[in-house]
């Protein structure tokens, strides 16, 4: 089995390259309830980042009611420190990036996915592949992000392993490569055979699995297998033979290219199969890769530092307008207090108190390396998608805004406070809570979101943080497309017919708001010289 980590240790590498090779920056993708929180906690336990179960707060409540969500927002000081969880495991420095559980905040998740080098996909074996998993997996495939899969809840009666793998392959369009195989399921769950480690691991509920509960079995004819599994031993032999015939063998190249997904079975709640998963993960998961910028591909081991702002949290303390911007280091070594270049504004940028997120605490860092995430205190100069560099004008790509599907017009209920309202709208949309569109002709302000809950959050935060009251009025649109034309006459013509439905986005780019799919198809047909794009990066 190829091992990324030892490979790296045996060759001569610069100190920077050695730091890069150690980094493992990933996120967990799953449908709500599949077990993301549970597995996060177990990973942190193994990584020594926390010492007791129950330390990772389930964000479950957020899914149920808005008020629970608001409550959670109030505790944002806490949830922020869990946005990035860093820990060392074996020879790697692991950065686990948290993603919001609620589907209404999926854009936040998409942005986080641009800052990771691989993902762990958790699937509930009772429910199989679910809708959010499908969507998030699609984004990973678009970005060719390597995916490792954990089929969870094998202590429950669920779908057969083969059925699950078939579902993964058919619905997610990726080949599954089993790295372990379950013995029994539900009440008869006996454990897993690790194809990766050639070891049988016996199931004991709620146990920290230790070496005693696993036995090395290299040869399937070993009578030890019968001793441990009784009548299930022969079934395992048959199934493993079948597995070898049907599924691809592990190939590092294909895993890194995102065409196969190494797959593990277990039960996160019972702490079962998680150590094996983590061990394989640190063996094979990729170190930071080259990142695409508008100008060129930027390799992590380039000497000059560069980083990408992928997330912003505003108003941690409502009494101060402070924000924290999350930056992923993309190349070179980041140094505290050094003078850098803020590409969008052309201004100098210096971080006096950059924060790292190791274990459960936050601390000031002096240096950081590609793959690391640091928090920067910001008074409003940084925006999502910004690049900080050592002087070069590079702009990282890959954080497009997706066209929202729900629109509301913003009605100001206190005209005397329109300044506060504008400030609030500007900052909340910079944070990525929603997208703001201003109609070109009427100057009406429209907010576009992917989930209704976002409107309630905005209304609440405008009131709490900016003392601005708004009401939202139904806007009869179901989608938006960024529009562009080389031929200015074609654009004039378009504006003559559709100008009432054209707005400017945050970058003053023109957006056509349309009622339904039929309306946009028709506009496209009638205006062949206008190009329509459904993400802001115009791809
Ligand atoms: P999330 O929404 O993906 O973060 O899911 P959670 O980690 O909060 O888990 C959802 C529910 O499934 C909780 O009640 C967990 O206790 C339960 N759960 C998680 N893993 C397992 C497992 O391996 N077996 C069983 N039976 N339940 C599990």
C-alpha cells in the first residue's frame, strides 16, 4: 500500500516542503444526521485535541427552529473556535474545517470546500446516499477533491454493504474502493476486516478500540478467522472474494484524481472503525496542492507567501464592529507582522494578531504554512475571495457566488436609519449571508438566498447589530444569471426589453433576474449575443 507520509520523509526536502507535506486540511461532508458531529468528536479524541466525549457541540438545534439558530449565533464566540479544529496525529498536522449543518447555509459550505485539500464523506448506512451528500459530492468532483467515504451506523440494521456501494457508485458517479469490510450488521455486527491493514477488528460497543480487540489475519484460510467469527467466517471469505472481483484496487493516483473513493465501514457512535479510518487517512490524504488563480497555478512550495480569504464572521462583539476573516495559506510561509499586499485594494496588509486554531484553544501564531487556516482581525477591509500576497497581483479563483433561487425586496421600516441599514446590508452580504442585488433602473434592493432561514437571520441581525428594521416583500423571481455581451448594441437592446429585471451585484456586475426556467431560456434564445452565466465566476 503506498504511503504518502513515509515517502515524504525519505527524500530530501526543504524545510518549507517538509511543513507542507505534514499538513492535512480537510472537511467532512454529509447529510444532516449521518453522524458528522459524532465522528468529528471521535477524530478529535484520537487526535488528543479533546479528552472527553460530549465536548463537540451538536449543531442539531440549528436545524429545528430559527430561535435555536439565533441562540447558537449568540454563542458564536464558541462556534467560531470550532470552525477550524487543528490537531497533530502521528506525523501530520491535521486541520479539520467545520461546515454548517443546515442546508440553507450551503454556500458557506461550498466556500469552505474551496479551502480544503480533501474531504471525508459520511453516509448513514440505514438511509444510504441522501440529497445533501449528492450536492456536496458534486462540488468536490467539480474541484477534483479527493474523497474518502465512511459508511456509518453499522451497529444498526441498514442497507447491505454491496447495496450501499452500488448506491455510492451510481448516485455519486465515483467508483468505490472498499478498504474494510463489515462482518454482520445491526444486532449481528461482529466487526470489520480491514483490507488495508489485513487485520480483523472485533466490535465492542462504546469502547476505545485497542490492539487487543484486533487480530492480524493476512491469510483468509487462517483458522483464527473461524475461531473469532464462527459461522460468519466463511461468509466473510466469500464476500471478500467477491469484493476483490468487483471493486477496483486502491490506486493513489485515482484517489487523488477523485475517480475512486476509498471506503470504510464502522459505527462512529461506538467509536468503531474510526481509528482505522484516521490511520488510513493520514497515510493517504494529500498534502496541500497547487491552487488555481486567475493568472496561473500557484504551487504551495513557492517561496513567496500567498493566502485566500474564504470566510468572514462579523460582529463577534456587537459593541465593536470587529470581524474575523479566515485565511487559508496557499503558498510560502506566512509571518506575523510582515508587510503583505492586499491584491484587490492594492494596499499594504499586516496581521498583528493572527490566530491559529490548534486543539480547542485559540492562540496567536508567528508563522503558518500552506494548508493552515488562520484567523485575522479585520475592521472591514477584507472580503470573501480576497487574496493576500507578497507583492504579486494574483487572484485566487474558485469561490464563485452561486445564483440564488429565492428573492425578496428589502423594505426599510425606519427611513431615518437608512445609513445603518445600508451598512448592515453591505457587511452581512460581505460575510456571505446573502447576496445583494440593486436594480439598475429603480434602485430597489433585493436579497437573494438559497434557503428561507437566511432571511430570518438577516432580519434578526440587522435589528440586533445595526438597529435597522426591515420587512421583506415577495419578489417574483426564481433565479438569476450574470449577463455579458461584447456587442454593446446587443446589451442596449436587451436592456430595452428586460431592463426592469436587471440588477447589479456587489461587484457591479449585471445580473438578469428571471421568474422561471422558461423565462430565462426564452431570453437566451432571443438574445444570442448575450452570454448568460449561472455562477459569478462566469464559467
Ligand atoms: P450530524 O447531524 O451529521 O452531525 O449527526 P450527529 O453526529 O449529530 O448524529 C446524528 C444521530 O445519529 C445522533 O443521535 C447520533 O447519536 C447518532 N449516531 C451517530 N453515529 C452513529 C452510529 O454509528 N450508530 C448509531 N446507532 N447512531 C449513531
